[in-house]
């Protein structure tokens, strides 16, 4: 009789990570990385989006363009608003096939300008104090129907606006008596599943919040950030402001960036002697005015050069009708016109 041997069987679990980050702007690349804890060989992978039905049941929809393979990566080269959502993955191997459990969920948030739907927030800020209320509504300029507010939180996952945590009137969802569990991403979603204008809302437990814009800031605009403390109404509250963990301005009542550019995008928060605010993601959208200026510049350049081109064509035409002894002289003057940026008065050669 041999010695006893202990056999331990563990349940493989898929783990989903996102690179480079879950907060994206339209056009950014993103990769979903699926791995299996404690094992790395023989697995093939599948990726799914998570939706919730009206009866609060989760549905997992296989990404139609995802490739099953041993690589464990699903890459979107240029993110669009439609890629916003909650993702999970699963791995399988062997015959008969053994499936891992569904992975942890990851929210991909893509920001951008996408009219005609607007997400209206009152009060208009991304951070809120505890035990207060705020409302979100989907305003459709084309008067179409079916837009509702959805949210995703770390504690409750994907949810409709419900009587458990809010009240729904038409397309307006009112969150009452806020708690930290209300911290999450809120968006407008149509009946067909289209998602527009998503924003992150954080409920502060410390009593200090950062007042920042609800929607993305366009390049060239002014960005103003303020630090608010729940237990005071003083307009001269001084605080330190941080971006991505680095101090950028200290002991000021507000931080102003007069001309915003893409490098200003990131996570901002403020510190006050009585507490620290949550972090808010400031998204910067690229302005198209630069390309418009470039087109206008090109057009004006063409218009400016056209008189010289016309003179050149006329001279060449006349050249063909003149005797050969004037040919070299005309070519000389043509070359002179092309080298100069102003009109040249041609004089008759004096041979």
C-alpha cells in the first residue's frame, strides 16, 4: 500500500485586462487581453459584450469580428462610440471542450462628439456629494423616441434606471440620496442598443469634490476646475490641483487652462486640508478648425499663383509665333517671373 497523495483540482478562471487604458477618445487603439490563471497553453479565447434586458437578466453576445485563437488578444485599431460597453472573455480547450468561467468585466468608455443626442446633467458636474440628488436626461434634437439612461457601477454592474436607486420619468433619470455605490458611468442608450454621450459620475465620501465639465473639452477652449467642500459655501476655498498624480498648481481657488490641447487630457483631482476629491477624467476632442485653415491656406495659395501661371502660358503661346531670335530672351523673362512673387512689367527687348 503506497503513501497517500493529495490531488488538488482548481477551477481555471479567465482574467480580462485592457491596454493601454479603458478611457478612450474616438480614434484611439485598444486591446482586450484574456488570460487564464495558472495556465498558459492550449487555450482558445472568445470575447463577449454584456447587455442587460428589461427583466435585469444579463446577456452575453459574442463579438462577431473577434478571432478565436491562442493569442488571447482582441484589438480595435480605431475606437468609436459604438465600442463603448462592458466586455468579458472566456477560454476553452480539450476534447470534450472544457470552458473556463466567464472573466471579470471591463468597461470600455469612448468619448466623442455625437449629435443629435445630448446627455443633460443637473447639477452640471461629474462629481457629487453624498446624500444629495442629481438627474440625467437624454435630449434628442431629432425628436426620436427610445433613448434611456443606463449605468455601470463596480458594485451593481450594468443597470437600467430603476426604482431601486432612482426614478425614471420619460427619458430623465433622477438619482436620489446619493451614496458611493452610485459612482459609475452613465450614458444614453437607444432601443436598438446605440450608445451616445457617456460620462463618469463619482460620489465623494470625503466631502471634497472637483467641479469639472460634464462633456469633453474641445481643443482651444478654456478649462476651469474648482475644488468644492461640502461643509462650506466659501467661494475662496484654496486647494492643490493634480493631474495624473503630479501637482500642477497649489493653494489656488481655481485652476484655469486658457487654451486646452490634447496633452491636457488625463485624470484630475484636488486636495484640501479637509480631504481629497475623487479623480475625474478630462477628455479633449481634436478641433477641426486646423484642417479648415490648412484648406483655406492652400486655396489662397493657388489663387495667388494663378496670375503668374496665366502670364506664363500667354508668353509661351506668343513665343511660338515669334522668330527664333527672341526665344531665349522670352524664356529668360518667363524664368524671372517664376522666381519672383510679384508681377513683372515686361519690356520689349533692346537688341
